[in-house]
C-alpha cells in the first residue's frame, strides 16, 4: 500500500482528529515538564546550554541586501546564506535552552531571534529567487514570496518554537506568536496551498531532496502554527500526497543518487515527516511497511568506509559533518527492527544534538528516551553491496581495502560526469578519490555547471577516450553491467561522444584492487589522488594516505611513470576534506588495455 493510500485508510474523521490533536500527540511539549537530566545524556544537554550561553555575548547576525545581491553580482552565495544560517542556528539554540530550563533570559533570547526571523524581507535564498530574477531585481517581494529551502527552514523554527515555548512566549512577549503565525501563513501556507507550480513538488516526475525537506517543514507549520482546522487538514493532505510521490520515485534498492551527505536531507527528511505523521495519528498511519523504506534506511551503513569517511557520489562530501541527527535513523531502524540500521546510528551515540541540524530534529531527539539509553555500537560494514537501481558497487576485504565503483548516467541529481569512476580506500581513508561537493555559487546549478573542475570527468578516476571527456546527459550512461561478489564490469562507451568500445572491470580480491580497462582508439588514464606521493617511477607510485597509511599503485612499467600533477584546492569546503592540495596522475596509454593495481604499501 502506498503512503497516500495508507493516509486515506485512516478515514476523514481520523485525519481530522490527528491534526486537531497534533500538539498533544507530538511528544515534544512534555520536554519542559520532565527531568531532562534523568534519562537523557547530561553532557548533550550541557552542550546545548553552553552553545546558547556563548551566543549571549555575541551580536545577532545581520542579513544585508548587499550580501544578498552578490549572487547576481559575482555569483557568491555564502555571503548571505552564512549569516542567515547563523541566525537560524542561534535562534534554535536559544529555543532549546529555554525549553530545557524555562529560564526567562533564554526565553527572551529566543524571542529576539524569532522576531528577527519574522522581520526578514525574504526567507528565500538568492540562488532560488526566480521571481526577483524574472523582474530583473535583487530584492524579494514580500507580496510574492518564493517557497524554497530557506523559507521552509525558517518557518520550521517558528513552528517548533511555538509548540515548545508557546505559553512562555505569551507570558514574556505577548503578540509574538500572532506575528509568527502571520508570517508563516503568508510565506509558506498560502504559497503552498495556492500555487502548485513549485518544481520540488515533483509533478513533472523529477523528484529530489527538496521534496521531503520542504514538505516536512510545511507539515510542522500546518500542525503547530496554523489555527484553522480545515486549512490544517488540507495542507497535511497535500504534504502526504507530495511525500508519497517522492517515495514512489525512490529506487527499490534504497540507493540515493544524490549521495550519503544528501541522504540526510532526502530520505532522512522523509522518515522524520513520516514519524511526525505517525505520532499525530497515534500510530494509525503506520507507514513503515511501505516500500522501499526499509532499504532506504540501510543506505548509510552500506556506503560507510569508517572513521567518518563515506563513499561519495555527485555533490556529496567524502567526509561530511558527523553531527547528524542519528536518532532519526535509530527510530527508523526500530520501526523495522533492523539491527544493522540501529547499530549504524548507535555507533554515533556519543555525538551531541546539534541545533544547526534543525530545531525539529533536535526536539525529537531530546524526547527519544530509547535513543538516549542506547548503548554505543560498532559500525556494521557489509563485505559487499550492490545497488542495481543506482548502479553502485562497494566491496571490502580483510586487508583494509575498500573498492567502490558506480555506473549510472550523467544526468543524476547534483550530477558529476563520473560514469565508471571508482574510489579506492585503505583503512577507511580514500586514496583514489571523488572530490565531491565544492562551495555552491551561481555556477553550481546553471548551464555553466560543467565549467567547475570538480564535476568534470577529467577530475574523476576515468579515462579520456580519443581525447574526449565524458558528456552530461541521461544518454551518457553505463551499459552491459555484470556484477559478482567481488567485482563489477561495465561498458562505458556511451558516456563519451566518440568511443566505439570501452569496458572497465573493477575487482577486489586477495588484498588488491584491480582496475582493468579495454577500449578501441586512444586513451589517457586519469587518477585523482589524496595524500602525499612519496616515490614515483615507471609503473609505480607510493602514496602516504591522509591517515598516515601507505598505498601502492602499480601498472605496466612500459607505459612509463605518467605525469603527476599537483593542484591547489581552491575551495574552502573541499580543502576541509582533502587538505590544501590534491594530485592527478595522467598516464598516456599505448595499445588498447590498462591494468591498475592498488595494494597496501610498505613504509619507505
């Protein structure tokens, strides 16, 4: 049964009762009425209070028009999005501190932040403000609000703050809650109800992470800020319909073409919204048997490398922020009674609740007693994983090596031209790498996207064929895939504009990763390397990994040493993962085949 069918099965009376009882059934209002120092981790609570306390001595972030306009002037997004995100984080931290302590000083701090959010001319991020762009302006129009991620992220803070601090706000700052409702209705509820052109609804069949991310926040606004029951029910029905559309589009194997980092803002956002809906229906919704929810929950441990590293594809980071809402995954695993999913979450049990991850997520985590009492677990790293729908293969062996290789196509969400590219990791740390997400600018999602070096196939572990890189587009894809327990073979010809034949076979066996390529025409191999090259000679390169291990790359010495290029990492986000430089080994091949072997090397 699909999500929308399960929702309909509750019946009209059941759905009406659910939205009316949403505040009481959410499980969150009890937070201020319970001993938070008992079943919860005192260190986690102290961390939240310390964060809010440290904020008190700092001026509130300012969101300036000149920073907003930089998106159109020079393509910079972070000048505005940084302070806007900091305002949301600081407000969320203050709300949490007020809820945990009932301290009036924290209530006032939260109220200050909430009103500053209400006073913003627009909640939409400049990169998404197509209404202003169409007017050839750089100022958002309050009478024509654009409902994007920024608007949804802001509105959810108002909604959850109202839920947990409502009486305290009425006592300290009468009128603020009315203002919060007004802004949420004008900027979120009405645009959502009255305009069904939003691309993230997926009505054209193109679904991506915006769908559950925004729908989940709209749900919170409808349940906790909207006072009109018929409107609450109408919006909730539309949210369930949108979430059902997203789940219907998810691959049966549970894969995520946007990668692990975006998984937290795609499938995990879906799971959180479903959790809230299940709570407010008092369990009558029971969505967890809908496919492929169980498989989606398994994606994180299937792509984990260990030590904070992950197999990354598209605009995913190989080493994302570890402070994710792991309690969301733990509850998801509990719904399915999946020990590996619960273990993946519990392996991160000692990490704090992060207000920056979202106020709703933080509140749901703080009220999850089972999570707080869960014992820390080891990562469940499967020996081999094959996700046939997204065409991702991951294999590990006892030598400490991990191989990951993807097929897919070059029109995936957050696409890089990377069909057939592979990752080789030693003791969890990637050596032959996928660079991942750069800092987003005006280029990132424009028709100039592929001017960015990190998304080009020339900076992935694939060859140039007849002098050509891979091209973007869904027709440029892997074909004729053959998978075995420790290998994946795939035809890559269609990824290139001029390749009559190109096949790659990647194998992990007996302590070695082997890449075997065969083609017609001319080929130049590109291998992108993280770490420090130590010794380089014909047919051999020894690399010290970022973790201090040693990986040895070998190939046919008759092809020579190749050319080792050093490139400065000119992006702060990428530098935080890979350091100030990366290297690319370029090998001009003679003949029509190439064999690369990656093994553990010896300390020189």
